[in-house]
C-alpha cells in the first residue's frame, strides 16, 4: 500500500494548512496510533539528540514541538482518502507548488564566552538529530568502511588487536565497538556527533572542550612503587608513590568505565624518531577528540608497521570518569598514574589531553637514561642550513614552540627531544602550541598549521562564522592546538639530526624584570641554571594558575622528571663539554620593570634578533660585561636590539629599588638550589648568584 511520509510536525502543519478540510482532519489524527513497524501497521521512527554513548530518547508523540526531537511519521492511507489525495500531493510536490513553509529562525546561541555550556546544548539540539533506523540503513547500504561507529558491528569475529585488549585488559569486545586507528575524517564525524563542545572552525580545525580541567594536574601524578624501578625514581612531591594494590583498583575502574561505552578508540604510534630508541605506544580512550590528539602527537606508523604493531606501553584514558578519592593515597578525584613494571598508564578524572602527551614524556625521562644512557630534554630544536643544531630548554609558555618555528631554519621538534651519541631526535610526531594571542603576523608557521586535522582546545570562536578569537581567554589562558609536525612547512622529516647541538639555550620568563634578555654561560653556570630551572609559571598551563608566578622547575621539566635532577644535569654538562657547545640564558619575560610594576614583555622581534646573532656568530664577536649579583656575561651590544635593553639596570623604570629586586631573586635562587647542593660540586655551587 502506498504511504505518505511526513518528516516532522512543522511540515505536517504546513501541509495541513493548504489542504481541503477532509484531509486536514486526517492529518490532524496522525500520531494517535503508535504501533510497531510490522506489516502495514503504522509506525513511529524516533530521532533524538543523544551524547556519546547514551541511548536515543523516546519522547511522547503528543509532547512534540518544533524544538523537540523530530519524528518521522508513517501511516497507511485508506483507498478513498488516497484517491482524493493524489492531485493535492502532486500539486504540493510540484516545483511551482503553492505551499509556503515559513522560514525557521535559527536559535541565537548568544556570545560563546557568556554561556559556553548553554550554547553547546543548543548546538546539540539543533544539529545532532539522528534516526536509529536511518543510522542502520546508512551502516548497511552506505558506510562499509567499519571506521564510523554506525558501520561497526561488534561480535562478528575479532582482530588481533581486539584479542590483545581482551586478553590484557578484559575489554568486552562483544559489546564495545573497538575503533582501531581510524582516519581523521572519521574522528571528526564522531567528535561532532557524540561530544558536546566540538565544532569545525573556519580554518578546518576541530575544536574541542576538555571539561573542568583545562590544564595539567601535577599534584595528582603517581608512580607505582615496585621493585624494578623503586631505586631509580626521584620520590617526593613530583613523583608520589602508589601501591600496586591501588594501581590495580584504578586500572580496573578505568577498564570498567571503558567497557560501559558503546565505542572506544585505539591509536597506535611511536615515541622517538630514532628507530634504535623509539617505543611503541597504544592509546585506548573513549573520546574521538583524545584519539585525534594522540594521532597527531605520536609518530604515525605506516600501514605495514600497523600490521605488526605490538605496544611497549599502553595508556588507558578514562578521564571522563573520576577516581575514587577515598582510595588510599588519592588526594582528589583525578589520578594520572604510571606503572613502569606493567608498562601502562591510567588516567581518571581529567579530560585534558595534555596528560597523555606528558605521560609519554615521563616514560622517556625514565627509559632513555636508565636503559640507554640517552639524555631526555624538555626542549625544542631546529637546524640551520649548514646543519648547525640549536636546542631550546624551557617550561610551557616560555617560547620553545614559538622560537623554534623559525622560517630560516628547519624544525626538528617543538617540545620533547633526546640527545644520543649520534645527535638529537624528536620524541613526537606533532606540535602542541599555545594559542593565546596567536596571530598570522607574529607566528605565521603556527597560525597556518591550524587547519583540517588539527585539534584546538578550549578556544572561543564566533558561533556564526566559526572564526576563532585567539585573544579570548574566557575559558582558559591555556588555549592550545595539536597538529602534525608536517603541517609546519619547513619541518625536517624524519625529525632527527646526526649532528650534535652547537648552541644550548636555556629559556626563562622572568616576571620580575631583573634578568638580562641574553647572557652567555659557563659550563658550571649552565648546570646551576639547568638544575634551578627558574621561570615564571605561565597562566593556564596548570590548573588554578591565572597569573604569572615565580617558580623553580629543575631541568626546566620538574613535573615530568622520573630521576633525580642531578643525573640529567651531569649528562648535559658532559655532552656540552664533549661537543664544545655554547650555552646561553635567554629571558623572554619582562623588561624595564616587573610584570606588576609597569614592565613590558620583551618584544618577540628583539628575541628573534638575539637568536639570529647567536646563529650567525655575531654575538661571539661583541664586547661583554659582568652583570652584578648573578655574575652573568652580558653583551654590550647586539644587532637589531636597543643596547639599553641588554642590561636591566639601564632600562629599569619601576619605582622599586633595582638592587633590592635583584637581591630578592638571588636569595630565592640560593634557597632553591640548597635542595641539590649535597650532590653538586663546589664549582657548580659557586656559579650561583651572590647577593650584595
């Protein structure tokens, strides 16, 4: 029997308004019967908004409104009505039909920065309507890739990867769709369909929201205390111990959560471009955004490598589900734990994607020095046309990513490296750049890398044009973008160099304005400042930090260290001496005064001019003077930089006494270094500041 399909109540109303009275009554009566879709009986197929792994809602037929879930109505028509209906329907369906469907005004989402969550709910209502029946039809007749969840049918044979997850983690592969190494477009689709807060920006990048946590949670980092690594780990506030029993509880909690999902994602990749030292990493997560993030940050295997891929380390990311804060040793509902014996990592209670990246980094801080005598560095690196390599040490927000992205030099990597007996190699397959204040004029390489395949985190964008406002920090100061390193036009791929660094640059961001923009260091001074790791903690890089704070982070990487800082410092000094590298202290912080007393951030153009002088050797030819208290060697001139900026005393404009401010910082340096003095040589201790 022929049927007429009315797509929604709004269309029913429009059609009824133009039909004869007998037909109006017939249409008004639609929806009074709700029977199962069998034979010729009427049926109702419901389309509803649902998030992630929730089942579609089943709203009452009489409760529907234009803002409710849309329903597709089908009802058999009697022959009498059918005969009288055909001409009218023909007229309605004709191109010149006189039906007028009133335009539906879009819901004004309001400014994104005023009510982000409300906008996402409205967006979800307006955009994420999916029919169960239509999804099944698409899966059966269109989507045969087995990549999109609609095309995945669990329980019909299992791959080797699924068997491994089932055997080692008890993942229920008969209930959960395991989506292994999907393509970027498939991850886009899933993120948009299942995850609140996602959108495609005007540049083509996917933007995602990480929830309540928009930065790392270093106080929740745990290392499992077990025999194989117990004597190597630097125990203390950085690496808090976790018992094996608590580890098992957290791991099972994470796996149980993953087993409640309708779909999970698996991303396989490598950490380390040097095949002699790289480790294989598998990420198991519940969010497409996390999967795309790690697909960008790990080194992507070839199809042939994926066929024979077996992980050295596995990350179970159940960050949407909290840890049990009453479990022994837990300080909150967040837990980021690493087990070096089991070679696994478990994340609970935080959806901030950077936890996965830095977890892998901690693994390399342990594996490389202990097992291979290779130095792991929290640094960026680039290479000049002549093959000269420069390494930039520094904490998040000090300029590693920005300064290493130099159009005149090939980028090796922007954040994590290892220094071997042959040269340096990048650990990652992508870059993780801060986006606050980003512009095409200041940082064109990074700006142009934000395109299809990139992941923007916690940025604010115009709800109509989808243009990102990189100056808006309403959600967080720590706005980020993760993109594959090949998106940088002058990236060096493979990301490694067989030449040893000729310049070592220790980056700091001095919020007090008393450190010179550039200083040349002796080997002993390099060790002192490397162990000290002074900077100002940049707003947003850690949870709860909203303004710059003076801090010391040993090796410029304290939150990620696995071993005692002196082990890394000793290795660095040996390599600097062996390869005769120049060492510099580069301050990208404030000049003229402190951050709260009228100072200004050192202009990027001056910092780049200093780097150019280092790379072309001209800074080795100028005259130097000794900077008081810190005994640093400061150039009197530098091409492209005002000479008064090179010595903080000459550019000081604050009302506070300059000498007092310098001495205050010197005291802080010495108090901090006292923690390591028992393992330092006399020469290194003497290389520190001397308050006057």
